[in-house]
């Protein structure tokens, strides 16, 4: 095995470690670190929860004196830490970082050999949501829906249980576990009365927007619920809805339900929602609905780096028509239900010509999941 192959192997391990922080490290990025001495791992770490020792600090602590003369493999430098002089003090002889960083120039001046760019595309894709948040101040927005082969999300009666099979639904819970927040509209809240939780799920193929890097088995893994948001212009959501149930709202943070409304909503209803233990946001309106850009700005200020939008159809069109969606995930079931009145996944005004259609431009993937298929790709901005 050549030395370069060794580098690739250890950086791959660092990326898999980093991937364990999905949905948990925010607002810090996902970072993995391996410290290697004479071909053996002396220490390792990854960003688990913001505020705790970061990946590099964990690895250096684990390596101790074995860090002297060793090579550190990092998917990226920690965002705010460490003091680069501490790296030199640890006695590292070489550091390999996937993503280039201007701070590494100062590190090279201390005598440490510095190399960058190894598996950089993988490292960037892994932290795509965090990079989007840092660059725009808003979360990465992922639209998700499930539909039949003929493009229906429900039958003419409104029945939609279930469009996809057990494996695809379990996969969705894995996705919910990895995002910071999930959003639905008032109609979906009324029709489905969902909990929007991330229940234990069988590990499955990872989505393209999250890098597709398998973190491997983690015995300590427990599902983590995302922040739940209801887009509700008039705050009409039923106070007895599952989203306001004590069993959800009394769980540890960051578990919370937020109702995003406008000044058109009844102050008494908003007060009643808060008394349930949920939070309300009064946002500007746009065409008598909640303006999405101020909502995304507010989520960004709260350190939300990724947002999963689960509809319904009018909500999907709002994000698409305003150019606010970054990625689409569609579960397609091998079923046909027919019916001119059966709803589709995207409503709104629509486009007049096929030449105007929104075209997925990159990161295109087709992944079989159980009896269903996951189609996904990036949208132009």
C-alpha cells in the first residue's frame, strides 16, 4: 500500500467519524479527526455537541504523548478553535486537512508540514448545510414528498396512508434525525395530524445533500427530533393537534413546536398556543401568507443550518416559485391511483411552458429503497 493510499484511508475514516455529528453538532460543522503514529491510530474524535471539546481536541487528548511526530487528518479546521499554537505544542509533524483554510498558513510557519485538498469535495458535501448557513445566513432547504407513479400524493378521497412502504418511511425518520428543523403547512397539520418526530429507524441509504457518507455503526445512537415549524398564516392549527401534545413539548430541547403566523392571526389564539408550551412567531405577510424569506432569516439567526420541508403542495410551490429551495427528495412508489381530482405534490399557479420547468442541475441520484425509489437532486438558485 502506498503512502497516498494510507492518507486516503485515514481521511475516509475521519469523514465517517464526522458524519456521526449529523443533526447534533449545530451550529458547529461536522468535523472528524484521526491522529496517526507510524500507521496506527493514536487518537480520534468528532464534533458531537456544540460547546463540548471539538474533534481535534478530543483526538489530541486521546493521543497524549503519541501525538508527537504524528500526522493529524482533519476534515476541516474547527470553526472558532483551536489556538493554532497548541497544534505545534502537541508535537504534530504533519497535518492533512480536506478543506483549505487560510489559518493553515500560520500553522505551516511553525514547522508543521501542511497538506490540504485531500477528499475536499466529500468534506464540502458533508457540511453542505453548514456552509450554506455560513454563506447566506439561512438554512439549506430540502423539499421532500412521496408520490405514486402517476404523481399523486393521495387518492381522490384524501387517503394517503401509505403511499410508500415500510422501508421508505423508516428512511424518512433517519432523514428527520439528521436535519435541524422540519416545516409543514397548516393544511398538512390538519389533514395528517403528524408528530414530526424521528422515531428509531433502520439505517438506509443517505441522501445526496448530506454527502452520502455512511458513518458506520454507532451503539450509542438515539433518534433526535428536529425543531417543528407550522406555516400557519391565521394560526388556525387545532390546539389539540399532536404538535402541541405534552408528550412532545415536555421532552428535552431542542425539541419544540413553532407556529409561524402573521398579524392576521388572532392574538388570543396565539396566546393559547403559547400556553400549550409552543412558540409563536409573527412574521411579515406576502400575498396574505407568511413571507418565507424573513422566516429563513430568523431560523438562520437561531443557528438552524438545515430545513426539511414536508409540504403540502402550496407550501412546496411557495419555496420553488421564490427560488428558496436547494434540494428535492422524492420517494416514488410503484403504484397508480388515478383521478383527476387526486392531489399532486406541487400546487400554486404553475408554469405555462415546459421550457420554463425547474430543472434539477446536479447531485442527481436514483436510489432503490425497499419497494420504492428515491429520486433527488439540486435546484438552481
